[in-house]
C-alpha cells in the first residue's frame, strides 16, 4: 500500500493519496483546489487516479474533486446525506471499497456535518485491522471538529459525541489518525502543527475526546468557537455542485482598465509583500499579502463577497498564486491583475508610514494625540495590551465604529502583518492618518515595555 499526506499550510487543510501497488490504482481523499500535487504523485508512482473520496462537504476550502474528475475520469464518492448536485457514487456506513490489497472501510461519523464519514484503511498484506484512519474533521490532533457549521451547535455536538465514542473509539488504539485539518483551519480550534497522531494518544490526552459525559461535551464544544468567515456558505454551496472543472486565466490589466473596474465597484486587492504595500499602493486598495499566513481565510474576512476583484501584484507569479488562493475559498469573480509598477508609472500612489515600538512608546509618553488600535484576536489580548489601547480584531476594523477624531491611529498586531491589513481598511474608509507599528506586540514585549490586562 502507498500512502502520502499533502498539506495546504495556508488553509490548514490536509489531503491524502492512498494507492495500491497490486492494482495500480490510487484514491485522493479530501482534495484541495490545486490538483497538481496529486497528478505528480500518481505519475511518479505509476498510479491511475480512479477514485476521489470526500469525508464531507467542506466549508473552508473549495474542493478539487471536479478538476480531478475532469483530468483523470475518477469517480467521486461522498455520503448520500450530502445531497450533492454532481455525479457521484454514494457511500454508506459499513461499506468497504477495495483497490487491490487496500480495503477502505466507511464509518459514518456525523456531528461536524450530517454526511461526515471517516475512512479506516486496511492493508491486507500487513494485517486484518485498520492501520490508518482518515478522520476528516471528526477527530483532529488535540481537538475535535466544531459542531455549529451545518446544524445547531448543541445538536451537532450530540451527534459528534456518539460518533467519537460509539464509532471511532471502537477502532484499534494503535491506528494512526490523519485528519483533514491541521493548524490554520477554522473548522476546529486546532493550534497544533503536528499533522498526525494515534487513536490511543487522543483517547488519553485530547481534552474533548476524554469527556465521557455527553452534556459536559456539548457545553465544551460550544465554547470559544472561531468566528465564521462570511464566505463559508458560498464554499459549501460550491462544493455541493455542480462540479467546478477549471477556471479562466486572469488577464493583465492596464492602469486605465483597473481604474475603470474600480469605479464600477470592483475591489482592488493588493497581494504584494507588506513592506512594498506600505511604501506605495493604489489609494483605497485592500491589502492581504499572498505570501503571508492564512491568505484565503483573511481575504474572506475583509473582502466583500458580492464585488469583483482586481489583483494588484508585483509580478505575474503573484497573480497566479493569489488567483489560486482566492478560488480555493470561492472568490471566483476575478477580473484580472494590475502590476503595481505600471500604475506607479502613470498614477499617484498612496503610502502608510511605519513606526518602531520604541518610537511608539516615546510618542505615547508625550501625549501628542496618538491612539493605539490593537487588532489581534481576543485570546491574544489576554496576554497583555498597551495601556489605553482600543481593541478590535483586524477582521472587524472595516465595519467598526471608529471615527477619525483628529488622532493619528497606530495599528498594532503581534508582528505587523494583520496590522497592515487593518491599516488598509482604515485608509479605505477614510479614518484619518494611520501608522503601522513594525514588530508588533512581540517586539513591544521583547523590548520590556509595559503591558496591562484588558
């Protein structure tokens, strides 16, 4: 048996290739939008991709199942409760799918979504018990999936409790657990970069899985859940079908074309590096760096779903990466890309000043009308904030009640990436003079500067 994990670190998604050397077939489980890694793996190993399995209808990324089916002729398998609108072979609890020496046992594990399944993989050449369990979102490393995305959170938690204790707990303790999500996904509260575990370890040390009393589990699973990005609903509907088999390339635009599209309501999304954006950008553009963490998730929080997008890039390769990242989270109304140097050669540019933490500390002591806006997440504020700072997560800055008030706003996060996103939103809405704090709160605390508790 052949087995390989493929991790999409930006979205925190994990997918898998399971192959049979005996039959020459392989299956892809929970494919991401970019299918090239699977095609390359299959070619290098001499496999034919004949099947695609979805453990559930994903809410945080657009699946590549349609593109894989179009490229390879593979059959798509998903549980019948998903009620999808594309050709597929429905899965049932207890079903076994065989590929040579590989036997894939289907285990219906509702909770995260009603159609959710786990796949217990057996290599008959090694033994007669499952060796690997592809748990989808039901069981994660150190966590279990959030229960509130498809049904009421309490109902979902009850279903998930029984899936964990009546279904997964019955599997061998030595079974290796490979989930569909790792750190960076909003489908759970995962903060571990470890990409696999074992069933026995999770039974002992996973805080949610250890809860043996149902009501306590239901309460625990509905506490401190991450906010849902506004595009989650569109992602689910895209994944339910019809199949998305490809996408048109985005053309290069002239400054005149980009300006006209902006006037018609398109968002100019600047995906260049943060330092480049701060030094010069198109006035009113939204900044989310494509080379930063959680690109697709952050765009989903700060960019309107009902508007077309024009990418602002430093080079063509950035446009391609950003287009893939956007399509992976259901932003598909892409009108093209603008190379920033083309704009700079013909049009005025805006800029946002940067400030080091020692300068921020000095200006706060001088009381010169500076206000601090901390745009980290609430759990980060618990570790300490600058005395008197306003606290609004970066994803809410675009709609927050924050008048200019004649003050310069110094925007700070942990390192300077999210604060630049927030600064672009403040500039776009005309919230007065904005400064980005380089080094962020990590630099502030490393310098020994004082913090207070919110």
